[in-house]
């Protein structure tokens, strides 16, 4: 980073005043929070920072402000002669886990005016398989494009080890890298194990950079103990040599509700979700499903039900990795730019880091395996001043529909026993974590989350002008003695609006179907399904539940259902 005055520290009062002055000239939309300034000044002093704070509290905004300060200091070394010297054309590397998060930051079209880097007036480029291919079709090289003149380069862990990136590391680009950010760093513990091993090589990549830039690692969900230790070891964050900011990740502005599903996740009917078609919330409802197949069946059910009511104008779209990129991109625009966006059914690809001011209700269908996943999904909700003014006594809500076996499984895990598998289940996938089991069983969901993440009882009050102004943003509750979670404040049956009868029909005295009767029933129902499919003219069908294990599910005309990922209600 060049010559510097060793006696000058950005963490000093003088250094913080300098940073605030630069950001004031940059005309940022609101004042810098104290905890953001704490992270920024330590990074400018060359100290790594592990930054844990709630979703929507300004993690991305912190490194945007950091880049503005570095650019200002790099343009005129004489303007602040006492400060550290930065290269004339500094660049920040930002490691992102998903394309949705990249799209949320970087504009890919001239009409994308609300993307974060565009609003921040920073030149940024996202490097992923899609953008690499787009440049190749134009006989251009995206890696050569970012070698100069680009302030922020956003890429996935896999692109860090790609051939194209390795080539520019041997060029002058390496000397331009002044800062490195790893967003959603908790995924190193989950996706980094088996799904995306490239996560574990991020620390090695930084060691290859000529400047060995300071690292900012951010997340809202990093459990205390082993998970924190693993992240630090893989990123090369040595004990006593990095700055750790742990703020509460609890969203006190969101009510946490757990409900029991009356239907099964393997079925095709979800009456407990029908009320979403008539919900009057202004904004988008995001329904998270743990698999694409479940998401398809939920979408198909809601679409069918919406057709039955001529007054229903709800739109239903799907977001998952099997859709065409153009379809997913259009869905994100629909979600970001349309305040009247309706229902989006998504998988985990939309659950981390993605922010939209239009998400007002989150619904999770099926069991959640770990608390990180749960907190991330809940954190997609955005609360505005207007929403709290319109309904001051009603908090935005995140509703989780647990399967019938969830409590039994959670109890077995907490008791140290082997959970019983559902009848007919062959699944050998990931199991529910102990912390998630404790959250399901907890009488107070808020207290259990605080215990899991070692949340401070009360975060220090921020002294910035934004937080000091009551009218600028809804104050985050600090007192949780009157908890509103469904454990402390159980829902009346009338509020659950499941539309299902709680009475159970007795099967005593009913004879079981014979094999011949069952085969005849299946054949009749399959024929009826094919007839309905032809009449509805849908693009694809969900997997055939009658196929043998190992067979490819096929539609009524023999076509493999996996080959038709697109479905537009």
C-alpha cells in the first residue's frame, strides 16, 4: 500500500474524523453506524475483521463505504498526507456465494438502477460462469476487463481458483488488490464441507496475492464455539491478530411463528398455504422450500387454487437453479422493483445475503435442518417505517410449517437418541442439527437464538445521526421481556387460517384395500391426472410418484420431467 505514517491510526479519533469527512463528501444516503466505522477503521489499519451482525444491519454497506474511502485516499495522496497511501487504482475482491447476491449488487442491464453498487456509484463487475460466457460470445475476456478501472470485483469461490483468475494474478492486477471481503462466511461450515469445497481455499488464495490485503469476513449467523473456530482457521484469522465484532443477530422487528403442517411435504395439496392467496400484505411473500420438487408442487397447488377464484390476482413465480438464467433474472427484477410483487417460491439459492425492500412475509415449508439456514431465511424480511406506522401493534412475521415428525425428531436428537425415519423414507441426507432441535422444542424461540449465537443482551447504542433520529428508521427493540414468538405467545387457531379441520376421522372398522383395488385406483387416478394436465396445458409435471427407485420420472407422453425445468404459472 505504499509509504505510510506509522504513528497515524484510522482507529484513532483523528482517523475516524477523517473517514467521516470523506464519507460526508461522498454524499452517502445516511450516516455511518458506529459498528460500521469500527470495522472500516480497523481494516484501513491493516487488521482483519470478523463482522457478525443481524441481516439488514449494513454489512454490505460497510465495505461500500470502505471502498469510497480508499478511492478518495488513492486519488490525492497530498490531500491527507498523514494517512496510509493506496495505489492509484485500488480494487476490492468480494467473494459471494450465489448469483442472486451478485445480481443484487451489480447491474447487468442499463435499467438496473437500484442495484447496490450502482446506487453507491462504484464501478463493479461480477464474474461467474454466465458473465464469463457472455464476454466470450463477444470475443472478449472478462478477466482482462477487470485488470484496470474497476473498483469492485465480485466473484464466487470457484472463480477464485479458475484459470482465468490465476492468469491475472501474475499481472499488475495483483498489486491493485487492497482489500478482500468474504460475504456470508458461515457457509464455509456448511457448503464448504461437501457441496462447494472451494470455500476452504479462500485463505490460500489471499496468501498468493502480492499485497496480502486485509480481510473482512461478514455474516449474520456464526454459532459460537466450533463453527467460529473453523471459519477462523480456514480463512487464516489468527487468535489475537484480528478484530472480532459480534453484535446480536436477532431481528426483534420480526415475529417468529412455528406451526404444524396438516398435509405432508410429499403430497400435492397444501391447504394450510391457501390463505396466502388472499393475504392483503402489500409486498412480496417468499415461500422457501428445501427442494425444487417440493417448490414445484407448492407452486402448482397455489396456481390451481388461484384459478378457482376469479377475484384472485396473485402472481406466482419460482426461483431455483433449474430455471433459465433469464427467467431467474426477471424474477429478481420483479421482486426488487415491483412493490406489488406477489408470491415467489424459492430454494436456498435466494436465502443468503439477498435483500429486497419488497419482501414483507416469509414462509418456510418443511423442516429446517440448522439454525443458520433458519435465521438467514427469516432475515429476508425488510421492515420499513410505513409498515410499522400502519400496524404498530403487529410485527412482520416469519412462519415455519414443520412436518408432523419434526417434534419427535427434535426430541430424539436432544435426548441423544437416533431419530426415527419416516415410514418408507430412504433419505440419507443431512440430519437436523442439535441447535435446530433445541429451537423447535424451546418454549421461547428468542432466548434459544440468543444462547446459540452468544448474542449480547443489548448492543451498544449507536450514536450516528441516523439512529439518533427516531423518524429516520424504526427503532430495533432492545427489551425482549414481552416476547411475541409463537412459543411465548401461542397463536389462536383462528389466526392460523389453515382452512383445515382439526378433527380426525376414525379408521376403526375400515378394511384395507386389496392389491387389486389399490392398483386399479392408482391407474384411474393417473389417467385423471394426465387428462387434467392436457387440459391445463402446463409445461411440465412433477416427478411420477409411481416410478421405481432409480428410474427417471416421466410425464404422460414419456418425456423425462427433469428435461423441462421451466414452468410459468
